[in-house]
C-alpha cells in the first residue's frame, strides 16, 4: 500500500514537472520551417543557412517550405493552426508579426497569442536600390528624377504593408517625391523586377540585394538602418544622405504554434543560439548582409510585442487604410 502511494506521488510529481506535449526524444522526425513568402527573399536565405546547421545538431532533416500570400498571412496562419509539437515552425518576420496587425481588419491569427516565441535569428538593414541603367547614383539624384517626371517614380514592394512598402512611404513623406507602389508577392519577385528595370526603385533586404549590387545590376543608394551595416560599410545610411532619423530594419526569427512545450522551446533555442554564436555562421550572415540576433525565447516574445506597438504608429502616420 505504501509502495502504491509512493508511486502515485512520484507519478504526480512527474506530471507537474513535464510540460504538456513534451517529448524526451524530440525530434524524432523531420522539422518544417514555413517561410510565408515567395522563394528568393533575404529572410529565406538566412533560414536555409540556419536550418542546415540545425539539422546537424538535432539529427533530423529540417525542411524549409514556402507558403506565400496575403503579405505573409497565409503561411503564418498555417503555423498558428498547426499542432504544437515542434515539428512545424514559422520564419517570423516584421511584416506578418508586427505590421500586418495594424493593416488588416480581420487578421487570421494573433501574432502574440497564437504563437510561441522560440528564438530571434537575424536583423538586417534594408537598402534603397535602383536599376543600374536608371542613371541615378545618389538619393539626391533619385529625388530630382522623380520631381522631373510628370508621373513621378514607381517602386516595387513585397506586398502592401510590408516593410518594403512602409520604408518607401517614409521616404516619400521625407522627400516629397511622387511615388506609385507596384506590389509583388514577396521579396523574390520584387528584387527581380527592379533588377530587370521594370520599376524605378525598391527597398530591398540587404541579403537579397548585395549579390546583384556586386554584379553591377543594381545601384545601392543607402541603407535604412541608423548606422552603416557591417556587411556593406561602403553603403551610406539614408540619414547620412539627407534624411535624418530614417530607421527601418527587417528582422526574422522562429516561432511555433501557441502551446509549444517548454522543453521543446528550450531545445530549439539552445541549438539556434549555438549556431548563431559560431564565428563561421556570423561571417556567412554578414556576407549576405545580415547580423545574427541572439536571445532567449522570452526576449524574443518581448521584442515582438514592442515591434507591434512601434509599427502600428508608423502605419497610422502613413495613413494606410486597413484592408
């Protein structure tokens, strides 16, 4: 009888210390990371890099899958509604996680309540780029061109309300330039459009733009961060180029569905942190224009909440109507 009582007490204690859904053998099958945009964007480059390293550390394949549409909302909803077992994660991005809540009347997920923060991944400046054949080599020349044209300039965006759109709105407001948005279904198609001179300019992620800048297909006029990027220190900031206070960076990270077990989060965060602290990975990230962002799951959750507040104010100031 005493043995049975002791067993029941031990079993109850085990239940209290083991989070619901926790699995000691996690992971025991492939993990999917959903990228909520078309292929070819800068964030995807980083996720694939980290995913390859994560696979080696966890001993299971890490598959990166694109689920594009609705400014990142479709792929984000897929993960929000997924089973919280750690086998489907989301490349969280500033647009669907912090900007879209202020843009959509009926967002199909709550970026705070419907996800479990896992880890930040990277922060990278966006960069204002123009086609090499446009004949523009500075912010001043671009603004002058826009004011000479009766219809102004047209710019690509990765979707209405994306940071590429809002950065352009900030630029338009600061310079008084007439500009028309040409939205695409993600950063990949948008960067192709500006490289092909189908549009006049684009606020690209630095990782996506740098290879094309180095190949001479695009001209970089300025980065959108408050300071120059360590990945491309030769490119001035827009603040240096006559737009004081201009600051609009892109960030990405990993989140899972709400209810992800604490031990699974801890396992993933530890592995990602180890990857991001690797000097080789830091250099690889910088080579494509990104800076590794290390932090706990709790840190990342706090950051996402703060970004929701910040970008809601930017959207209000830009007078962008809710969709």
